[in-house]
């Protein structure tokens, strides 16, 4: 019984969206399940997929909270 956890940031793929859509999540679940079937022969009905959406304030990059990191990269004085 495969158990796959996908961590994604709580940001939408399009401007103004704050999370993945139900359709996008369904595609992720199907795609991962299909991959395990194709590569390992695991039946799709025995594969569990968990999507964990992480709020922006709960992750970082380059030693900074992600919003500060992104702001520094946009700044012409960073570097």
C-alpha cells in the first residue's frame, strides 16, 4: 500500500488564487497514482495520496521567511 505525501505551498497557480484548485489536486492524485502503477505495478486503488498545503508564513528559503526572500530578490539593491 503506497502512501505518498505531496507538500505544496498555499499559493495558487494563477494570480489571485490562494491555493491549488480541487481540479488541480485531483490531477495530482491521479498522476501520482498512475506513476506508481506504471513504475512499480502498484494498483491505483491501493495508493493513498495526501496533499499538504503549507501556508506562506510556514516555510522559507535562503535563511529567510519566503516573503522576505522574494522581496530581497526583487530589490535592485540585493545581492
